[in-house]
C-alpha cells in the first residue's frame, strides 16, 4: 500500500474542519428526511473521526477505538481489503448509521475510507467482483474462474454423492453443529459455507476464528456477495460442489452474523434456507435441517418452533429434508414441540427425527468456546443450541 501525505489545503483536510464543499458529505444535516415512513429526524450516516487506538489487528479485520469530530469515543471495524489498514492517528470516514439506529452490529461503526492514506492497492489478482457496483467493490479469485487451481476439480464434480449438508438458520448454530460433527468423527473435514444473506465479510464473525483455531471448522467458503473465506465461490451451488471436490466429510451452511427479521411472514433473511434445502437435494446431497427452537425468546412467534422454521419447511422448500429435534430434559418443553409439530405439517412434508445433542455441547465447553446467540447463553436457552448439535450428530451417525 502506498503512503500519501495529505496537503494541508486538500478537500479532506477542509472537510474535517467543516470547510469546503466536501464537508457536507460526512454527515446528514438535521433537516434531511432520514426515514421514508415517518417525520424528519436528525440521523447521521457518515462522520469524520480519527483512530485513537488499534485494539485488534489481523490482515482481515481491525478493531479500533475512534474519536469523532463531535467528541464521541466509540469502537469501529476496519476491513483492510476494502479500505486499507489504519494506524493510530489516522483520519477516517465512519459509517455510523447502524449505531444511530440501535441495530445489532455490536455497537460498531465501520471505516469507509482512510483519509490519511486513501490509496489502497488490490490484494488479489482474480477477475470476479464482490460487492459489485458499490464504491467498495473488490476483486477476488473464485474457485470457478479460469486459472483457478480448483476449477477442474469443480468441473469434474456434478453430484454431492450423499454428502451430509447441515443447514443452519442462524450463524451461532455453526459452533454446536461443527462440534457435533467432530464429536462423532474427530478427523472429519468440516467445510463451512457462508451465504450472503447477513454480514458479507466473513471477518466480522468472532466465532469462525475460534472454531478454526479449535479445528472444528477446517475450510471456509464464502459465496455470492459474501467474501473473505479460504475459498471464494460465485454461488451456493458451486460452493457445495467445491466442498465435495476438496473431499469434505460434512458441510455446514449458514449466513454470517446479523440475521434479519421484520415480524412479518416472509420478511426475514432466513428464507434462503428453503431454496438451499432444494439445492442440496438437486445436487444429490443429504439435507439435514437444524430447526430454530427457543423457550427463552421474549417474542412469542419464536417460542418453541420459530415461525421462521415453520415457514421455511412448510411454504418455501419443495423437496424433503431430515429435520432433527433435540431430546430435551424439560418434559413440558418437549411436549410443546410435539404439539407444534402436529399442527405445523412439518412431519407430513419432511422426515422428523429426535436425537441427543449433549455431547457436542460438552465438547464446546471442554474447548472453552462460548455458546451465545442474540444475547442468550446455553444456560438461558439450551434448546436453541441443542438443535444444531443434534442435527450434526445425527448426520454423522446415519
């Protein structure tokens, strides 16, 4: 990366001082209408700030502490592949809108540009763009393109050959799912395919590095507009074939962090699970679905079997999956699940089995890997984590 010294009279310097035409680009003005559905509200989108401290520094992601021009001190994320890396004292442009809205990004701002060193060289030689037609689009080398060492392997792979594919509607499920595979077959090669329905940079996940370090996940593949995996693929179909080509013993498919829901029947990002079940079956794999179940979620639509799971399994997929429910020690909770199954039509459309997921949870505890989802830990909501654990254990024993 080239280091550029900023002239004192540059537009960037003037913007930081609130001077010049570019100053207005860094924040929404008070009179701007920030919501199409109601009223006018002061809402910032971009603000200027400077880096106070680099808290975490890897080639894929930097976690930093920033101070904005208004005096706010906050955490921020920088993706070096998109903007180049930052150093203490650098002046940056921050996207702050998610924090302004109180959304679940962990309280992070995101670095949009490094004004101290604005030039950022491409780190890959591939010809396929991700984040296409956005200001931060980046080129990657995908497995399918000409010149890729994996291209011929994928071209020769047309069928998954009954490869077990564990479909997880939440990112947090990948921990118990991967542990479930390894507790049955410790030497299994586990591939995590990350879709593009939630966070796009794999580097945003704090869970994936822990699972890779513990050797619960061996290879990551990012597909669609998601990026940052060990392997990049154009779509989920070729990602699955790529996993087979590199001799995976099991595949876990899930989005990145940041699942989206709107409290409406179809307005949630997990709808992708419907066509992903069909994709696995179309390619000759074994589709094993880990249902989203909870007895601690404050929202009634997610109590017991989540309405997301019911919708995916009864409305959106057109082929059959094996849906694995966990044995629960609480008899009342188990009865609730049984009653919901009777009324949901899931059992009429799919193969429903019950299995024990506790050994996977025990393995995660031995490895010191935390179990947490939407602010709830295993002790708060064991059923939520036992479901993907049971699905993976069943997949590797059948």
